[in-house]
C-alpha cells in the first residue's frame, strides 16, 4: 500500500503552515536554552500518492503531541520539524535529503511514501550517521538488501501484507493470479505472495505487471481472465489504479474473486462503490483498533483537522511515538549511534497496538486486519468490517538483510 511538480518553495511553505510547523517556532525556542532537535521529513504531498503523505503528516504531528504530552520537547530540546515534498519522485527525494543533511543539518530523517524514494535515500542515513524512520513505504528491500543500521521502518513490509492477503483467502488448492505495479513495491509483493500462497497450498498461476501510471488495464486483465483464476490478488497504490477496469470487465461476475489491501477512505469512495462483499486486509481503519492511543488519534484528527484518521495517520503517529521514546531513552541525544541503539529492539504502544523494532533489521512488527467490505447506513462507501485481527506474531517476515 504506497505512492505535480515538486520542490517549489511556495508549496513547501504552504505544507509547513498547514501542519502548524512554522507557527510559533520563535516562541517555542524562547522557552528553552537547549539546542533544538531538527527532524527532516521527506514525504509526498502532491501527485497520485499525495493523500498518503498528508495522512502520514497528520499522524506524525499528532504523535509528537501525544508522546511529548503537548510540550513538543524532549529533555528540554524543542522538536523542530522541516517538511519537504518529493512528489513521489526518487530523484527529488535524493536532492531534498542532501539539502536537509548538508545545509539544514537535521539530526533525524523521517517519512518517504514511495518505496523507490525510500530506497534512494537510505544510503544517506548511513553516510551521515543519522537515524532514518521510514513510512509508509512498503518494499521488502528497505530492511532487506538495502538495509543499513541507521534505518528503521515503522510501516509493514510486502511480506507482512502478502501474508495478510493469503490469510484473507485461506483456501487450500485455490488458483490465484496477481496484478501489481512494475517497480520495487510491486515486485516484492508478487514475490512474497507467491512464496506464501504456495506454502499455504494455493497455486499462483499468473503474475501480471502494469505501469504504475497506467490508465488502461485492459490488456493485463484480458490476460488474467484467459487463465480463469479463482482469485485475483491486486497490489496497488495511488489513483486511478485498475479498479474501474476490474469493475467494467466484470471479473467478479466471471467467478474471479478480487482480493486486495483496502486503501484509504477517498479511494474506497471513488473506486469500490458496489463492491460490498470484497474481502481483503488493511493496515488500518479507524473503527478497528480499540485502545487509548487510537482514541487520542481519532479525537485529535477530528478536533484539529475535522476528519477521521485515514489509512496512514497511524503510521505517522507510530513513527513520532517511536522517535520520542528513543530520544527519551537517550536523554535528548539525537546523535545517530545513540538513537539507533535506543530504537533497536524498542517496543511501544501505537494506534494499532504494540509495535516492536526487530533488532536484526529494524522492521516494526505489528498487527494487521482481515476485513470484508459492507454497506452501512449513513456511510457513502462500503466500510471495512473486521473478520479477524491478524496478530503481529502471525506475520513475522524473514530477515532479508544477509547479516548487514
């Protein structure tokens, strides 16, 4: 679950103002004599993946409030957040990372929606010895082949999401085809799902890729229909995606049950009308978790942004909580070595329950949810309704970093 022009000063300033990051920074600094801790966030606020970055930033800001009890300080150090929009472009993300590290001299890096952007920025964390807290990018390579010890990933990876999809099908002997975007996010998803589906006694009979910017999915879907799978597992992020074509070509009426990761509310409204009964999994829907952290997120999203939390609000909140917990352990030291040591093996409570940064690769283990879409009175989209919680211990991915 990831992904017009970027780098414009006016857009960045508008984003900063929106999230209340510029605001009264001078007043905040006047309250402390300690050096501020600068957190450089590279995320996607425009383009097809823009809504995901907006959600993540909402959650990140709320998470800082929650974890610092409204002070925005750790051990006397004000937390100063600088936000850049990469527009989902890895080259832009790299340019912004260089500026944040070389000119702004940030202490910590965070964010990254697009997996390709995350992978491109990762080497800078090690080169500059700065912690990089990644989310909501998904690709397995982030904590696998491209891992370095300064990288932490608060979002689930492709393996965990694929395991959730397999559990949502849970039918031995079922034949399955896959449709995914043709880049790292899609490649990792297809590979993970194939391995897991085979282990569960299913048959992955066809894997089809499409350009992530595609608007016509007819060739790919015709190819899938020709093999008559019982299930089609769709991995996709961003709009418009293949959903309109899937509906128009009546895959479900042809006996092909579509399974997917349920996206954010706007995408459900736009793409899944009439799809009540579709099964899948989700990393979050605001009515699914029942805990004090999620209640705080719901309350503050409503009071500050006049909305309910969406798909990636909790990911941003969890990232903020983790960073504050780590800084508390170091007594406010944001040096890369001290902070990475504090975060490795850290357990903390987030909006979806307990998170745990596995020491071997710094992947956050966490709960996901198997759901079915149902129509509910007064709601203008089919609502994800829980069929079962998929506990973190049932979704543990293999360690892929080869001992780095």
